[in-house]
C-alpha cells in the first residue's frame, strides 16, 4: 500500500495538482491503524489510502481540505475513546495525524 500511496502523490504532483498527505504520527491504545498509515486527499475531495475509516477519518479529511486551502501543516488528534451520540467508538485509542500539503 505504501508504494501505491507514493505513486498517487507523484502522479498528482506531475500533473501540477497539490495533495494533502495525512500520516498517522503516533498512537496510544487500540487504534484502527498504526503509526505510518497514510491517506492522500485531492482538492476535489477524493482520497486514496486510509488512516482508519469512520468519523475519525472524516475529521482528518476535513482538516486535509483546510490544509490544501491554507497550506499550513497541522497535527490532528483523533480521540477514539469517548462514544459520540448514537455512535460507538470501539477502538478506544488516540491517534495523532500529521497533515501536510505537497506540490
């Protein structure tokens, strides 16, 4: 999967299209993906790869769209320990995801 992620980044940059790269930088407890997992987000909102799915991934996707807009890298902390209304967060851990703009 990592090779495919890098190919997706290279293809986008060769086409002159910036992308946001989200990388799981640190995990604590039980998380759906581990350190190093990556997701590439394109300006049209499409993405490739995964950092875990569900509402946590949606939160990172939203921040990736903001990074594409403003170019400011950031760390997104995804807390999977507390259940939200009508949602069960079964993992029970926390992930710090570094999001940066490339290209």
